[in-house]
């Protein structure tokens, strides 16, 4: 399957020779493929064009474009007041710069360990460009009640608020979250980053100058990439049949793992015993 | 929306509708959901006209947004289904069995709740589109979307209270 950034001139004749069922299957696989492993847009447009033409020829079509456009205007065209606001219902709020840098750094780690097989059509600079763009363009839906964590009058979170509770509220599975946090750390904020592709939860815990980030990202409908080892890997810690990859990154320890349909990581200025303690608490629920 | 943007988006619509439907139909295996995905995609385009019309590849913008919309549909259906299943499991003790018929309505205290349950069931289990559900109820797609969101919030509260 030609990869996203394959710059060689495409030969589409092979697609024209395929049956409609084969082409439809290609499209379905493309819709389920992880980012970086999809067909390029030109190929998609070619294949869909071939199929659309065949459907017209066989009179096997639903609504015409004209009928659909009329339905669109009647049922889907945004009203004037909706056109004045961004597409998302929730007002996007920029997260704290510290968290944005944390997200970009964490995304870099996750991409380093999770993307490589899909990125072989990209050169290294483009991967980091993609990370930077992802971090910049991600809207952070700040959980209500949150205030700037560095301001002296930071509100304490309500006692029953937790990352598990927030995930549960949003319909995600909270059992992937550590239930033990090293002593002295307090949950300060939870950011929810949502794109049409996925939802990420980023929780920040603080203990004076020390901090821990926990990030949980859902990838419903796609398969995760396998984790690749690099020279910063300290240990692959196996806990109840799940492999946790523990890395060092700029004086912080990170643990990265995949559980069910979630990609997860912990990052903090903590000891390896503390990070393992958090990992051990996940399986116990 | 600026008239020029509207004209450009309309042109894109007619250029890409058939192709977008082919893609969505292959991905979602449902004519009604495919149409929903395509219509939602162009709804987003109308809300971001500068982005799509200013893109060096507007066709690519539409197709990429369509992909995101399809994934969103799948994610929302799956998560709503999970929530409903979890809630139904918590209500096992409350289900009465009379003449071998499980009285499912006992799960919900009043008609409003039952209507919300019906909406969630149609969305998550029967995989109906917003347009289908709206037409059945004689309401707009936008109103249906809002009712579904409220139903999800109600379900979440019920789940929380049942723990």
C-alpha cells in the first residue's frame, strides 16, 4: 500500500483493474489504519472516483449530490450563530505553557516509542515537526474549576475529583489509571485534549517543586503501534502480563505502555521504585 | 458565512459528494451513517471556511476531515454502548421477570427517562444516524444531537449513582 509521503509518481492502473469489493476493502482498511500508514489523498480520490463511476454505471446509487445538498441545507447547514463560533462546542482554552511543553515532550516520547514503524516513509525532521504541530494545534479543554497552578490562590480540587472520575464521566475506562501516587503529591489539574481522532487526559500532580504527569490517550477504532526500544530505555518492567517501558528523559523517569485501547504514560521527577509502585497499583484497580 | 466561501464549499460539495459517500460507506458499512459522516464533514467545513478554502488542497482537507468524522462516529457509538451495557449490568437486581418477559421499562423511573434510553439504544446499538432519529421524532438534527448529549449526561449520572 503506498504510504502517505511517497513522492514517486503513482501508477493507478492497478486499482482500475481491481474489483469493486477489493477497492471497498482497501478503503475500509484505510479508515482503520493508524496515522502515517494510510493511503495518500490522491490515491484515495482516485479509488473513490473509480467506485463512484462504477456505481453510476450500474445505477446503484443512493441520493444524488443535488438531493443531498438540499438535505444538507435543510438539516445540517450551521445556523448563523453557530458560524460565528469554532466548530467545537467547548470553548478552547490554551493550557498552561508548562503543560504544553510537557505534552510536546511526552508526545515526542510516545512517538519515538510508538510510531517508528509507521514513520518509515517520513524523514526524522518531519516526525518532530508533526509532534510540534500536534502539540500546537491541540485544543486543551480545561476542566471546570481549574485555575493556574502557579497562582497563590489556586483552588483545591473537590475531594471526590480524580483522573479516574473524569475518565468515567467521559465514558472511558478508568481502570488503566494508577491508584497509588507517591506520598505528598496532590492532583492539581486535569486537561482533556480532544480531536476528532482521539481523546487524551493529562493529569498533573505536584509536591512542591516536584511533579508527575499521567497521560491517557484513547485510540478507539485503530491499532496501536508496537513500542520500539531506544537507548534511553532503562527497563522493560513486566507486571501481570503487561509490559511497561521505563525510560529516562531529561532527569525525569517515564513509563509508557499500551492497555486495552489506551496508550498511557507516566512522567515525573520520581524514583524508579515510585514509578514501579504506581505501575503495580494499576493492575490492582 | 461569506458568499464567496459558501460558493467554494458548495462547489467542493458537488465535486466530492459521490467520492466521499463511497469512502464513508466502505468505512461504516451503512448508507445512513455514511451520509451522516459526509454531511457532518461539510458542516465542519462551513464552520471553518477560511481553513478549508485557504488550504492548498481543499479536497484533501475535506477527505481528511471526513476520516476524522468517521472515527468520531465509531468512538462515540462504542463509548455510549459501553456506558449503556455497564448501566444495564448495575440494574440486574431491579429487573422483574413476569411471564418470562423482562420488564425493561422498570429500569427507568418515568417516560422522559425511557425516551432517553430509547435514543441511546438507537444510537449505540442500532447505529442509527442523527437524521433518522430526528425524523422519527419530528425534530431537527441539531435538536436531536442535543437530546442525545443530554441523554448521555443522564446516563452518566445514573451510572455514578448506582455505584
